């Protein structure tokens, strides 16, 4: 690594995206949302009329993924595939399921590995994902793993979607999260597990502000701020 990296791994809904955004902004570092790359890969396959079960075809899409990231004035990360804005559609529940399916294909993970490492540049990088600390940046000087109960994560997602005016079912969200957890943690390549040297934080009953305070204490203690 040419620059310091802080990794933030964990399952969907544990708060790692929020923490990573806050941390990158606080430090003035670059930010990698690795999940977006898998979500775009899944969405690209749908746009190209490909089945996610066609692993060779999905892998080819990942190898030549025409994706770009820009920032809106609000600070929101905008994602485009072949120039088409897919920021909204990749953040849906369907987008998450597609991401989980393509992420379970070993060749796809290999194809996106170099792309993820290219985000590492001065002054530093905050990397959000599921295998940032175990596979993509194993030498990172500071690693976090955020977790929370499936029920709490489903509740958070439910409130988020309802606030956007979407009609969703809490039981269905919980089922989706449990299925994705099982798929992500049992896949043969890069399973969702904490790195051996990761600091594990359970956010189930902890406000996000307190979680961020815990993270910043470690960042300061390691002299990375």
C-alpha cells in the first residue's frame, strides 16, 4: 500500500457505510464503497440482458465494467454505468440481492480486486465492504468490523425505505437479510468474517454517534488522524 488504509467491514445494515462516510470526511481521505462495484456489476448484467447464473458472462462484465463515480453538491456518491446514472436502482433491495449473487462468483471477485486497490492513494483511504480487511487490504494498519442483529438491521432498512415513500414488508426484509448473511458468510471465496486483527463493534443498541466516537478513539490512538 502506498497510503494508509482503514477498513470497515460488516453485514448490510450494520452502519458501516455511514461510519465510513463520516470517517473519510473527518480525515479528508478517499472513500471506497466496494459494495457499489458489485451492485453495478449485477445491474449491468440486467441492463445487458444477462442471467446472473451465467457465471462466465457475469465475469466478463466485471472485467470490463464501465463504471464511474462522481460526487453531487450534497456529497452524495453518484454511480454511472456506461454513462447512465444507476445510483438509485443499485441501492434497492433487488440491487442488494444481485450484488450478493455476483459477489459469490470467485472469478468476479478476482476481476474486481485490482479495481478496488486502485482507490488506495494519498492521503489515505477508508474502505467499506465485506472483505476489505481480510482480502483486499490485509495489511491495513486499522480494521473495524461492524455488526448488529438481523432484526435491528431489518428495522433500520425498513425505516429508511419507508422514509423514501417505498412500500416494503418488514418480515420480507428480515428474510432477505438473513438469506444474504448466510450466502455472504458461507461462500467459498472471501466469506464475510472479521479479520483476525479487526476491532469488532456491535451497533445493535448503540447510537451511530457513539459508534463513530469509538472508531475515532482508535484512529487517534493509532496516530492516523
